[in-house]
């Protein structure tokens, strides 16, 4: 997906922040932190992952469904990709 190359560093920075948040959840569990602290950290991870997903979905939609000049087949494939991700996410 060449369109992700333009935002690669930004996306990698987000992923690294998420990895740090997941490590914080692990530390909370290992250190027997209060459940409220652990829940807050898990919620933060979920929010960060959702934000990453939103950004990549938006890029995909713009590039593989809405971009002028795409063939009907390319638009259909892009839309099918989106549908598969949304269905998987909704489970």
C-alpha cells in the first residue's frame, strides 16, 4: 500500500506509543496495581488502537474507493476490503 508510505513515520510512532501502553498494562498486572488503574490503561490502549484503525481505514477509503480514476473493479475490491475489516472489528 504505497499510500501508507506517506504517513509511515506517523503510523510507526502511533504503533510504538501503543506498544508502550501495552507494556504499561503488563507492568500494572505484574505489580498487582489497583484494578481501576489497570482498566484505565486497557481503555487507553483500546482508544489508541481504534485511532490507528480509523486513520488507516480513512486512508484506504480515500485511496482504494473514493480516488478519482479507479475502475469499477478497483472500487469494488477496495470496498470489499473495508467490509471485511469492519465485520472483523464488529465481532
